[in-house]
């Protein structure tokens, strides 16, 4: 017969679930962080495989948390989204990235595209279209240099409302990228419907490309579809030159990854750019 152990009863129920406490604490800390301007954008280069030149950057947010150090987005973006704080945080990131892009334009890197990550929550609010225009206006960044990154799930979530926003951005010459491509559920038809300029092939398919035949088949298929639709491809998470070569031979257009540089603060990125041009 099956033996059942003694039953233990909890002596008390915790007043709040530990996750909830953490959520509330992080939310309040984020609110303060926003007021005190504790967020930073770090920049990672994107390299064109045909010319081997830097053609763009992606802005990635970090939180310089006093007494803690540099907090990565994986540790706070979710709370920011669930609490709605991603609206002001995302707006800050958009303005900051456009501003930085304009500065780099003035310093001679006038072809560098500036990638900004957008959260699905930002589309829910309905003010994003206007924010983008204002950020361009305030910074003087040319619209064709702004590259807005959204995910397949964002496209799926907001099918009805997103179309007109994306269409108006496209009309201005703003570029659109589909981030983490292949991990969501959007059909390939979305590529055509939303007129994406670029798809970012997710790191999970890229990482083991040299050894994994299935990943190679998936990446090959993505590149082929993209090529036939005239959509540019960029592979994320490229950690070796060998991998970059493999991707080049498969017809991938661009690469981004630690082998070139990890995301860097603006000053360090500028130094990296200068060194890369030599
Ligand atoms: P993502 O948009 O897919 O960004 C790429 C992530 O991969 C970045 O992580 C980057 O540092 C990392 N990465 C780049 N190259 C390599 C590589 O060669 N190997 C490996 N292992 N990783 C690489 P990070 O900066 O921690 O950002 C994580 C995610 O947080 C981003 O994923 C994006 O979804 C989100 N995020 C970052 N900044 C923002 C933002 O301003 N707004 C919003 N809404 N989300 C953001
Ligand atoms: Ca991204
Ligand atoms: Ca990405
Ligand atoms: Ca990604």
C-alpha cells in the first residue's frame, strides 16, 4: 500500500505572496528611478556582412541602481510593463536614443540607424505614434535613421490598431524591424502586411548554427523567405567570426553580437566606432 507521510499544516499564511511583494517593491523603485534619471541606454553595433561596416546600433536599456549596480532589462522590463511604467520609461528611451543618434549624426556617423525596442504595452496606449514624431522632431534625427523594433506578439496583439500607426511611420521613412523573429506565432504573411524592413533572426536559432542541422535549416528558410519578400535579415547573438562567416555564406545581410561588441555606454561606443573605422 502506498504510504502517506504526515500532513503538515502551515502555521500561518504569509500576508502577501513573495512575488507580489517583489513586484510592488520593484515597481516603486522604478518609479523613483524614473524621477531620478537612473536609466541609461547602451549601444550595440550592427555590421553589414557585405561591406563589413557598422551600419546601425541597437539601444538597450539599463538601470544604474544605487547600491546595486547595473540592472539588466530582463530584471525589470516585465514589472515596468505590468505596472504601466514602461510608458514613461519607453518614451524616455525613445527620446534619448533619437537624441544620441542625432549627436552621432553631427559627428559624422550620419548613416548609422538607431534601433529602439518597443513594448506591446506602448501600442495599447495610443500615444506612441505621436511620441515617435515628437522624438524625431525634438532631436532632429532623420526619420530614415530610426529603426523601431517590435515583436511578432506585438503585431498579433494589436492587429487592428497597429496597421495605421505602422503605415504612417512607413510613410515618413521610419524603418521597422521584427525582433526575435521565429519565436512568436506571427505568420510569414505579416512580413508583407506590415512592410517590415528587417527581421532579426532570434539568437536561439543562431547560437548553435555551426553544429545544429535543424537550426541551420530554420535560419536558411527564414533568409530565403526574407530575400523573396525583399526584407533584410540580421542575425542576433553572433558570438564568433566563424558564425558570422557561416551566416554570410547563407545570405544573411547583417549581424549583431558579442564578437563585435557587447552593448556599450555612449562614450565607450563612440570610441569603439572610431577604432572600428581604422
Ligand atoms: P533584445 O531586443 O532581443 O536584445 C538583444 C539582447 O541580446 C540584449 O540583451 C543584448 O545584450 C543581448 N546580446 C547581444 N549580443 C549577444 C550575444 O552575442 N550573445 C548573447 N548571449 N547575448 C547577446 P539585454 O540588453 O539584456 O536586453 C534584453 C531584452 O530586454 C531585449 O532583448 C529587449 O527585449 C528588452 N529591452 C532592452 N532594452 C529595451 C527598451 O529600451 N525597451 C523595451 N521595451 N525593451 C527593452
Ligand atoms: Ca531588440
Ligand atoms: Ca533583438
Ligand atoms: Ca531578440
